[in-house]
């Protein structure tokens, strides 16, 4: 061990060397500055000096073939992520309608097709026919033309399998040429940033997904045509490694590389495929104490951009254990904390995942692709299932073992990434860094500019999405609040189409001011990392509370309101056996009066004790509010029986919107200290599996009106007196559009017309 004196001498010598080097650099830079500013200096020399100072990034000389190559590569990467992120949605459709495992879940394994590259003859055949493989993968984009949901899933599964196979083969083929390999990797990951930006512009839907078509905002034909041209351009160069010569001689472990790839791709997909995902993880209600999906989603994209560029330029630094530790801290903060602090952890995680993408994929490309990508995608699939089972534990074997353990998911993801770091650091320790050839900086420049364009596109989309509505209720003069409750079945209609547009039209035409949405949490891989409430709130001019976030392990509850949300709290009701029951308790400013609105989804029929405990909890919660209140709920009980009498009780103080409506089982509207004037049940058409229930309330203004409403609290006969439509003012009436056969499959049903109430 060195003596203290020797260490001190070394430090002094090092300090002196650093000072001399700094002075030499200062003199040299000053001399360069003087030479650059001499007016007689030739223009060519000045341009060269400028290029050196700016690293060439602002050069105005472009090679148009390289520009087209970059555009094609990035778009082809975007197509890959579009197909991969769509696979979960079309799989989810089947267990959703079967209310359990359907067998179609096996298609999640479409991604493990690179395992076929373990057959040397097949690997050689594939790498010599990469263009055909990439073109065949575009079947995933053509799937929107397939009307039958099962066949559409088959088509998407085939497209994803071919795409994973083609990309693994391409990266393996290019691995013998560092510049071309890095260009492909950049295209793959920049394609992810493009996918996230496009989803932001389309309010979390991707316009080329197979659940989209022209009627709900899809651009499938345009996307497919561009994808064909991009694939042809992407594959115009002959493969460099056909698989005949082994490329598995570098240091490092293929198994560890596969572990890293599994963790990396799960992190990229689950957290970064939509810029609002991590924001909703840290959302905890009103008043706003953290980021909003619009506009703060751009910060996520900036973190991804910075991470990717850092990983390309400083791969050894971002692959170090110290940076890995920072990434682990960021993931822990995101998992455990709400608000801005939690989001800062999310930004750290976004930066880290994007930064390590290039070193991980580079190492994986130089080993046997069957192991690195085949096994890597298999581990990614296991993580996807883990990611679903923490909330779907009631429907899968062994589910209770992992119920509500998002923390385990994040820890497992970071452990897999840690294995990848161990592999990359072992490679770095065994070889010297090779300086990149000059040509590498050219393609880096084009991909950096592509990232700039994507960020500018995101900013433009933010400006377009800036709310311009005045949030006015539909019948302000009559002081009417129209409230609704709807179970939206994760925004997938009966035919596997995204249903946001159809939902918006019905909500608008029914003139609903406040609506509770259930089964509304779509921020998981299996649901496409979507958020229906963004589209509905912005298009309808409403405030929105997303409810308990994706890391709270519920199926979701959301509130949309034309009235300002003054405060909201999120509740997870007792669920010792079955799935968690989410609730929102929000206080609205309704025509100058404070009104409480509760949105609640009860547990399943199979868990009676859970539902009993939940009814007691919610009854006490509603009873604790002295203000007028409305419950928009899914109760799983029959009218006048069982837990119904806990919800409608002296403890809660709530009344049924119509106790004579005997045909209900799930959806209920309850209220107190308001004048209920109308109630209707509207058929769902093919949007979901549950009708839309709507009620109208008049908000009392004067003390006299409030006293009259208070008197009705103890007189059920007067409170529930039905009258004909002509006996109530025009502003209290439901739209006539849905009478008779209605429109687009929506009509008043059960009573065949709305019900109206007016005390005698």
C-alpha cells in the first residue's frame, strides 16, 4: 500500500501537470481565437474552425441520400414499436370478453421468433433475405383490414414475429461494421421516441394501430404506404454477415446480454412507449401537485433524447455501476413517491433506459442472436405477464402471489439490467475503446437532427392540444347538473375498435356535465399504455381526474367534469381477497356551490366479504361529507337487497336515484341534498358491455330552495314523485334524439323514455 507521503507527492505532481495543461490549453485556445477573428483569414479556414468548435452538428452541407436513409430507418423503427405496442391490445380483447384466460394469450410469445436464428442454416437463409422478412412483417399494419377479431390477432402476431426476427437478423448482420450497426440501433430507439411523440399527438392512440381506422382517427393506409417505402430503403444495402462466419467470438456472455435485453425492452415498453405513463404513476388528485400529461409529457421525451445521445457518445460512462446506481434510485423514487419528486425519479429512469439502449443492443448484436434476442424477448414476455398479473391476480393461476407488487416488477427489471451492465463492463475491461471513424459522426448528425425534429413535432402537438374550451355546463341558466356513470370496458368496443370517438359523441349528445368512467386505467402494456380521458377531456372541454394511477393496481376510475374540481382524493377500499376497489372523492364548484362527487367500482361477485367491507367503508366516507353529494358507481348488488341497504342508509345519508328501478345489478346513481329531476338509461350499442345511466339534478340557490330540498330528505313519497315530461321546464329535459329507435344504436330503454321527478 502506498505511503501518505508518496500519495501527497503524486497529488502535487498531478496538480502541477493539470495546471500546465490548462495554461497550455488557454494559450492555444487564445491563439486560435485570435486567428479565427483575423479579417484576412480565408473563408474556408473560418468554416473549418467553426466546424471544429461546433463538432460539425450545424454544418449546412447535407447528403440527401443519407437524409432519406435516416428518415426511412427512423420510420421503420417507428413501425416496429407501433406493431409491438399494438400486440398487447389485440390480445387483451379476448380475456376481457371471456372474463378469464382465453388461450389467445399465447400470442404474447410472438416476439421470441429470434430463437429460430439458433439454427445456422436458417440464420444464413434469413440474413440473405432480410428485405423479404422486413416486408412480410408489415402484415401487422395491414391487420386493420381484417374484420374478425381472432384473425386480426393472428395477423398482428405474425407481423410482430417477423419484425422481431428481421430486426434481430439485421443487427446480427450489421454487427461486423460498427458504423452501420450503430445507425440501425439509433433507428430502432429513435423510432421509439417517434412512436411516443405520435401517440402524444393522437392523445395516446397510435394512428396505425390495428384498433384504429378512418372513423376513429386512424391513418392506416398512409402509414402502410410509408412503411413499404421505408422498408425498401432500409434494406437496400446487402447484409454484411450472412451467418456463415461465426460472430460470437467477442468477450462477454450471451446469457447476460439476454438478461439485459429483457429488462431493457420491458422498461422501454412499459414506461416510455407513452409519455403520460409515468406522469399518471405520480398523479394524486387536485389541487395539482405534480406534472400533467399535457404539456409536461415533453420532459419525458427530452430525457429520452438526452439519454440516447449520451449513450451513443459515452457508452462506457452510462454502462458504469455508478450510473446504474443512479438509475436504480430513479426507479425507486418513481415507484414510491407522488408529485414532482416522483416524476423526477421517472425522468432519471427515462434518461437511464435510453442511455443504456445502445451499449446493450451493441453487445447483444455481436453474440448469438438466438440467445441474446430470442431469450431476451422471452424474458421480456415474462415481465409483461408479471406486469399484468399484479392487477389481474384474481383471474390467473398463482396470481395472489404477486398481487399489488409493482415494486417487485421494478426491482426485477433493474436486476435484469444489472446483469446486462455486468456483461458490458466485462467487455469494456477486456478491450480498449476504439475511436470511431469520421463517417460515424455523419450518421449521428442526421439521427440527432431527427430527434430534434421529433421534439419540435411534440412541441407543436402541445400547442395544438392546448385547451381552448371555456368548460361551460350545458344548462347553466337552469342550474342543472347532468351526471352519468359508464363502465367503458377499457375503450375497446365489441368489434375490437378503439371507442373514444363513439364515447365522445354519446356523452356530448346527452349533454352530460359530470361523468364517472370505470374500467378506465389503460396504462399497461396489455392495454397499449393509453389514456382515454385525455381525448375526452380535451375534446369535450372538461376537467379530468384520472383516479388511482397504474401503480395502484386497480382497473381504474376516472372523473370528467364541466365544473372546476376544487379538491380530490383517491381511495383504495378494503379488498382482503379479491381485486382492489378504486374510489374518487372530488369536490366540485357547481354554480358557486360545493358539491361532492364519488366515483366508485366495487369488487367482484365472487368476493362477498370484500364487497361488504367496501360498502361499509364507502357509506362512512359519503356520510362524512356535509355537502350535497352524488355517487356514480358500480355496486354489484340488487336493488333493495344486501349491501344496497348499506350504501342507501342513514349512515351515508344517500338516496337512490329511483328505488323503483328493479332491473339494475351493477350501475347505480345515489345522491343527497340535491333536487333530482330526471333519470334515464341509455343503451350502449356496441361500444361496451354496459349501458350509460344518466341523472339530472338542480342545484338549489337561495336559502328557501335549500330548505325545500332539505324537507324532501325525509319525505320519500314527495321526493320520488314522477311526472310527465311536459310538467318540467325545457332545461330539465333529456335530448329527444334518443327516443324511439334513437341514433347509432343508442336509445332510451328499460322505461322506453326518460323519467322526470317533481315534488308536489
